[in-house]
C-alpha cells in the first residue's frame, strides 16, 4: 500500500511541532513550503516559525526578501524590523507599495525606531 494514498495523516498539532523544529533553518523552511499546500499554510501562519526564523540582508531577490521580512515582522520577529529598516535606509523601494512610515502600516518596536 502506498503511504501517500493510504488516507493516514498526522495530526495537525504534530505536523506543526515538526515544522517548528525547522524554524532555525531558512533553507529547510523554504523547502517544506513546497511539499504541499497544507505544509505551506502551516508555515505561513505559524507565529513560532516566523518569530524565530533567521534572516539576513538580501544579496539577491530583494523583493522576495522584503515580502518575507514583512511577514516575519508581522509575527514579531525583531530581526525582520531591523533588516527592513536597513533595506529602506539604503534606498530599496518596491513599485508594489510604498515604504512604511513610522506610525502607519508596519509598526516598529520602539527599540528599533531610530534605525528607520
């Protein structure tokens, strides 16, 4: 019997815990998002993953990096605030939307407001 079609699936709570174990490895998180829609949804909506995911300044694909940083910042990832501030302060801009200003859109913790 093929386990992919057996109809047996792990409980959602167990899948969440397994995926949270990968939160310290950005490459693994990006890979598991491609496995199936269910795992993509779990990763995209999981506060633990987005709050702890390691981020760095982008050397390629800044628009994709900004999208991930905004998502991580929305879940409280402090490094994401700093990286967004650095991207914007060095002149990055996106045609899709304007750079958030302090007090509108993206709320920045007070400890990082001087960086923007």
